[in-house]
C-alpha cells in the first residue's frame, strides 16, 4: 500500500481505487432538534429520541424507540435516514458519537444535531465514521466546555469525510449493522443468564424468617441449621510489606489488592507479588487455595473471588478460609447475603470498613454438606455459562474494533 493514499487496509472484494475527500458542509443539510426533557416522558404517545439516550441506549442504528411524549407544536420529526449527533455531553471523547434514525415519524428532541445527507453518502457509513473513524478524533478536538462539553452543527460542517463510492459505503454499513445485531443477540443471552442467576439465588437460599429455601433439589428435606460465619471459617486479614524495601517485592507469592477482585469468579494470579521475607515482615498471611473466599472489606465492600493458587492479600480484605465440611462454591454463592450483612454493619469515619470480628458474627443458614455441594455445583455451572457468554461478547467486540480500525481510512 502506498503512503498517503486514501485506501483502507481491508475492503470488500471488487472495490478498488482511492476514497474521496470532502468537507461535510457540502454533503448534507443541518438542523437541530427541539424542546422536551425527561419530565415530558409518558408511558404511551409519540415516540421520541432524547440526546442522552445516545449514550445509554442506542447504537449506530436506531430501529426501535421506547420513550414517548405528547407531541407539541413545532416538534421536529424524522423522515428516516437522518444521522443524529448529541450537542451536549460529559466529555469530548464521548460526545463524538452518531446514530442513524431508521424510521420516519420519530420526534427528535433538543440538543440533537440533525444531519440529512445527499445521495453521495450512506447514513450508516457516516454514523460509523463519526463514532469510530477519522472524524471522531476531529470532532473530539472541536468539543468545547468544562463540566459539560458542546458540539454544534458548525463543528460537524468543518470536518472532512473520507469516503468511497456509495455502493462500498453500503456494504460497510451493512456489515457493521449485522455485527451489531449479533453482539446485541449475544448480550441478550448474557442478560437472561444473569436474570436467571439472580432469581435462583433468591429462591435457593432461605428468605428472612424461613429455614428452608423455596426451591430445592430432589431428595433434600432437612431444615437448614443456623450458625455463625466464625464457626465454619477462619476470617483472616491481610497486610502490606514496606514498599521502600525492594527485598520484599517481586517474589513468587501472589499478593492481592481489592482493585483486582472484580467480576471473575477465581483469583488465579495477582498483579504484584511479594517475597517470603516480605510476607514474614508484614501482617500478610498465606491463604490456602480452593478453601479461601477473598472478601474485600473496605471502600468497595463485598467483592469476592475464590483463591485458586495459595496467596496473600493487603489489609483491604477479610478473607474467609473455610473449615472441613463446608463447600467453597456454596459460600461464594452466598456472597450476596454476606455483602448485605457487611454493608449493614460496616463503620468508619474516613471510609466504611467491616472488621473480621464483626464479619464472623454473621448468622447464616447452612444445609448438609451434600446439599451445599449440590447448590454450589449448580451455581458453578451457571457462572461458567455466564463467563463463556461474556467471552463471546468480548470476542465479537474485539472483532468489531479491529474491523473499524482496518476498514476506514
């Protein structure tokens, strides 16, 4: 590929030649949406797009609208095929996004820049270019403001669009529309699994005042027994070796901080590691793999992970090291109840924190070890499905990101 040629790295078969450069001012007519705020929304009425929903709800193509108003005189309605860009936003990076309104008859609310293109430019191609292409960087630089940034039609007019023939634009737009649809479908599957998990957590653990859950596996009928967390586990805090002594660091012992505990079920390797000397010279302690549920105890209370390799933590944890006869995944799945308790009894003036002693006083209901394992196995399989679904979504998003980088100039 020759330098300075307006040719993308990847393109569909049959398309050749350089892309064209044009200023946006000659490619479209520009207008603004009018009126309406969140306070105007009703359950049923005329569909409307408010600018804030471009950040939270809509993607590149808008084919369904779920907000409604009573229409007012002077409202601006879509004809179908408009490209809309928010005129206000929180950051310069976020504001440079665009969507295509596919349907006619939609009210376009205030703080929306409306672009109606001539027949040289395909709406989806332009929306993709503004959101992800060379125009995105141009518009981000033009956004003005401090706490709230603004982007006007005049800013869009001054940008340069690099584009191929309309037929190629259409192919590119169609490709990303299908990819977005696939991502949305996979996201819906993920959301359904999360809803299922939430429902089953509510039904497979006893509610307040009950001693058996609403749903049980066949063959179990015993009443769950009340106990305290301190009777079924050792609750162990952490510590931090002096950061000024290099001999304490870059060893082979995993050492976790709370920011490393997110949505992953397992803790399988820390960012920072300490040496045996660092462990000895601090209050950090080795926690056993597969029997330890890491539990963040301050400023972000209640994040949990099952330790898969022996390791230690800093003082932001009260880790739950389970005794014999207690299923690890069952306790991990009880995490929503432990978090509720910790948040209720946390204290502190600078930041909220739950002590190991206080956490140990938590009362919980416990079934037999056999039923614990059954419940733990169910949620382990469900979490595995959720994780696999999340990986599918991330893979598709990475494919989209790579294609956006290589299919635009």
